C-alpha cells in the first residue's frame, strides 16, 4: 500500500518548491485520469500555487462523459493542450503524473527531464518505459488513481465539492467496471469518504455514464459479432469497412466481459484508419502483458493497442498468436 502521509509530503514539497505544477493525465484521457488530475489541482490551489492540467487528445478519442467533465472543469481549472503549455513552460516546473507512468502515454514527455521534480501517482504496472522519477507512488493493488487521490485529499484536509466528489467516484466506478472488478482493500473506504464526507451521489455518477441510444445500438452491433473461444475468451472482430470511435470499442469490451467469459477483446477500425483493440479481463489473464506484446499497454484488467496499415483479421490472428502460449484456443464454444 502507498504511504499516504509520505505521498502527501512529497506532493506538498513538489508543489511548493517549483514555479508551477503541471498535472499530467494519460493520453486518451478517461474519467479516472481527469478526475484525479482535477483533485490534484485542488491541492495546488490549497497550497496557493498555480497549476495546469496538460492533455493533447483529439476530441473524437474522448468519451462524452469525460468531455463534459473537461468542459465544466475548464471554468475552474487551467486545462490546456500541449502547444499552450509549450508557451508557458519554464525550467522550474514541477510535474505530477496521474493515472499514468509510461513516457509514451503522456503529452509532455520531452519536458520530463528532472526526476526530482516529478511525482508519479498510478495504479498501472511500471516497466522499462516508466518515467524517471524520485517520487514514484505506483501500486497496482489500488482500483484507480482516483482512489489514491481521494485518500490524498483527505490527508490534505481539503473540502471537496460534491461535483468533484462525483468525478472521483466516477473514476473508481469506471476503473472497477461499475464496482465489479479490480476492487482494492481501500476502495470502499474511498467511496465512503466521497459519498459521506464530500457528498458524491451514486445516482448522479450513474447518469454521468449513461449512454445514448445511438451509441448503445453501435455497441450492440459490435457485440453481435462476438465469438467465444475456448477458455472463455470473447473476441469481437468488427467488419473491415465499419468505423468506430475508441470509446465504443472500449464499451463493447466492457459489455462482453459482463458475461461468464474470463476475458474480452474487441477489434475495430477507427476513423483515423488505425485498427484499435481493447481488452478486459477478470483475473485469469493479464491484459497489460498481452497488450504489451501487441505494442500497446494497460493494467491487469484493462488495456488497449493501436495498429497502423493492417487489417482487422491480421490483428485478430496476432492476438490469438499471443494468447496461445497460455491458452490453447482451438475450438469455439458449443453454442456457436
Ligand atoms: Mn485508472
């Protein structure tokens, strides 16, 4: 477990000894990354220091629930893109990475040069691409970065508004597949703090994630193509000509896991032409490892990879090739 008091001291130190604090969620920002980043902005504010959240995603890669949080968040917090940051960057900026530790998953990679001025708060496995930092707080036993930041906000005795409490609750809700998987020892403590001390409302969080009928239809169309391979692995390979946005592929993978399958993988083409794969698992398969072998990344229960200049069927074959050493996938389920 992370020593929250030590994390508190290092965060305070990093914020107070630098000119301004740059808070960095992962590329392809999700609810956990933005909620925990906004929580960290509250800490800088309490310490009376300037902070900015820097992200550089294209609008189509962001889920609508996250877009809403960003739009509302912009009224209260500095949420800026990389080119804006490059105009205000200074040598003595401090960085806090939230929900990410790999250099290829952040927009500000080239600025991350001083390990003393970087704090990492994350729940994804570190690897050789982990940003060099002397203040690493990475622990995969936490459900989410939002869970860690909730405990940190409490340690700072910060009064969190119900709206931001909802975002943090949403971050936990998302990363646990609606409180179904990846739940850590302290997850319910964090949810309890968010609800009972800060006023988060689970009904409002559910509404935040409510899908449109249009989107639901698209996800269902994807799911119609599900194959259940031996060892209870669900795979969806979309039609080569159909285009999707990343959140639809991720949602289909979430839905396919809400079955008796142990893992789910959904492969579809994005409007950029790239082929994208999202994977989800309960606990018998490490998705991050599999996605790593495919050139992507992720944590034990969720991950993704993208491929240029390839076909959906090639990606599916490559996935099966990577899965085969641990799972002999030869025969489809009887009901197919
Ligand atoms: Mn996360």
